[in-house]
C-alpha cells in the first residue's frame, strides 16, 4: 500500500466585512504566533478589568488583522465624529473575527451552556457575549428563581 501524503492548507482568501456600507478587509488566515496573541487578548476581555484595558484588547484584535488600507480607514473612523465606528460596533467586529472567522469553534462564553438544549431553555441569539457585554456584565448576579 503506497504511503499517502497528508496535505494541509493554511492559506485562505482575505475576509471582507462592512461597517455602514464601507468595506474593510482582514487577512484570511492568522499565523499561529499571532493567533496566540489574539486569543490572549480575548482572554483578557473575559477576565474583565478596567474599561481602558478592555478597549485596548478589542482594538488590538481588530487592528492586528486588518490589511493596511482598511486599517488606515478603520483607525480614522474610531475617532471621527462625522463618520464614527462606535464602541459597540468595534466590539462586535472583534468578537466576530476571533470567534467566527479565525477560530474553528466559537470562543467559550464565561458560563458554559449544556450541549443538549432541546428542553425548556431559551435559545441563544447566536453571538458570543463576552466582548459585547463587557461594560455592563455582572457574572455573579442571578435573577432567576
């Protein structure tokens, strides 16, 4: 039996997304060393901390993967009063990039959810909450009875 060569592909086409009808392009694949840093930034977000630290992590995730032309426009819009990219959109883009574009599986949420959820639970909205809910989350609060 001849030995078959297992082939792996690590090159993927760039990823394009829109913010207010303006297109931005990010790399299609992230080098392993950079992915380690992206995941560390995502872990920093889940750990909480000061708002400035959280903002820096979110911004670092997005800025590290945008292609140069997109990065220039994106950075300008983060401070543009006439055509802004606000914090919520920045957080959504960051979460989407890390959990859906560059990971094979979504980033884990702070509280695990059961695999077999066909019971009486309320369905998820589909988006991972860690980045989007940072400013107002309070993980120790339980409002159910």
